[in-house]
C-alpha cells in the first residue's frame, strides 16, 4: 500500500514541524527577541525576521520536503511489512 492514513499523515507533519523548529531555532529566537515587548509594531518592525522564519520552516515543511518525508516513510513501512511477512 502506497498511501498514508490520515493519522500517519498528521503524525508525519507533526514530527516534521518539530524537526523544522529545531533546525530553525536560531532564526526563531531572533524573531522572538524582536517581538518581545511589542504589540502592533511587531508587524512592521519584525517583518524581515518573520519572513526568515517562514522561509526556514518552508525548507523542511514545504510540499517538496513533505513529499520526500512521505516517500521515506513509505519505503521504511514497506521494508518492515516485507521483512515481517517473510517466514523464519
């Protein structure tokens, strides 16, 4: 089977987002420091840093990256299924 269940898809997305946040931590910290103590002005004062966070996250959670993660997950799942289906 080469399709993911909704649960598998949600789990993959959650794990991928966690990984992205770890990888983008320095960029997220810069944005957080910029936004600290601001309310409305964060929209224009921290725009560039917010864009940097979005760009960094997109590297890991964008359509191409998610397609790669899905393909790897399916490959591993198929290996496990084939390995457990073989008689010992």
